[in-house]
């Protein structure tokens, strides 16, 4: 058994490192951007394509997501799939699944007089849920709207607290009135002696809604059922529950012979994800030879979502087993054993 442990330990640890860290560990979630839909009030002079591309560029510069701009999505799924811009969640999620995106952003650009608006929606493709929505109102010229609205909208939609110093517009809106004075101010004319020029109304950015945006759901919990496989080929089944907060989760399971617990780290907080786990197990077997054992192990595995809420976890690893016989000739032993576990969970 000692020779087997010497072979299994480095082999399994090497496999876990390559599979979890090198293969999946550092991948950012993908976020696709769809062409923003212009309302009927927008003139033909408004460049909606440039507006969407600027939005995608600014989001990519934040280095939060692996951004899929509209052109890249068209190449992946075919331009005929995006002839009409998306105006509903179902359309965005359908395109997101075809493009293998984790999240999608779609929106509408509106215009009434000098008031422009950018309304966006941020959806989770895996869960089919709208994570957040945001409306950014702006009063001014179309050029200033394209320049100022995207960064303000991104901050609110994704709850971005910090941005690079040279990213988009500064945190405080630029004084657009001064820029318009420099560009649009006509040559001065000789004023009439009794008339004063009308005061020019300064353009301004409307304040964002006071309500704070809701973020991605962080807490999940639900029952689990499954079992483990020992080096002797004996399977043990049990039931329990799992509680997950962001990337971390706590799992407890048990049966008549004992119980187990583990702390896991999911590399992707939602959706399919590889994970690492530290587990502990206590068992007291009375069938056959009476034996009490304690196992502490390191495991790596993968979570796959079968359907919404329902997932399956499968993992392998290595454990340190300290066991004692309560009956028989042997006092006990310490050894390294291979571990394997599989369980089904329904998370809320």
C-alpha cells in the first residue's frame, strides 16, 4: 500500500494542477455585446454602430470580462442571425447560447428633442436571469451623448467602483457646455442697443436613478445526494446540503456509518466550473470488521449544470486515512488512499 501511495500521490496532484489551474483556472467569463436598438425618433445621422462599438471597447478595457463585440458574434453565429437588433431577453439569451457567452448586454437608444437615453440590460445566459438594468439620460448633442453615456452606463449597470485613470470619461462629467461654446459658438455680431442675448441653456447629464443596482446573486443553497468510492471499490451513499457564497461553498453529507464535510472553491461562481475542495470524513463501520476511520483529503473536480438549478459534481483526489479496528488483531494504520466522489444538487 505504501508503494501505491507513492505512485498515486504525485500522479493525482499533477493531474489536479494541470486540469484545474492550467486548463480552466484563469479564464474570465465571456460577455457579448449586441447592437443597441435605435428608437424611431433617432435620425439617420446618429451613428448607432459607433455607439455600440465604443461601449464594447470601454467594457473590454476594464478587463473584467472576455468581451465579444457584435462583429465577433456575427462571425461566430452568422450575420443573418443578427439582422434585427435584440429588444428582448429571450433574443439575447438565444444568441448568447449560440455564441457560448456567459453574459450578454443588449439595449435601446432613445431620443426626444435634446434628451437622449441609453437603456441597457445585463443577463446571465446560464440562468436566464436579468442581473441588472440601467437607464442613462443625457441632455446635449449626439456627439457628447456618444462620448459620455457609455462609461456612465457601464459603471451603474455592472456596479463598477474603480476604473483605470485614462478609461473613458472621468468619474465626474465633463463640462460639455464649455466644449460646445468652443465648437458651436458663432462669430459675434454687433448687439442691438436695447436687447440682451438670451441665456444659453447649458446641457447636462441627468443623474442616475437613486436606487442602487442589484448585483449578481451571491448566495445559493440546496440539498445534495451522492456518494464516494474508496480504494477497495466500496461505494458509500449519503444525503446532505450545500451552501455557496460567491466562489466558496460548504458541503455536509452523511449516512448511518458516518459523515463528511468539505470547503470548495469554484473558479466560476455560476454556471459550469472546475473546483478545488478540502474535505474531511469520519466513519464508524460495524459491518464485517468493526473499524473507525478519519480521512482528510484534497480533491479537484468539475460542476456541470444539467438544467436550471440541477447540477452534478464529480471529483477525484488523494486522502490521508487514519483508521483503527475496534475488533480483531490489528490495532490500526495510517495510509494514503485515492478518493472519488459524485453528487447531485438542486440549488436555489
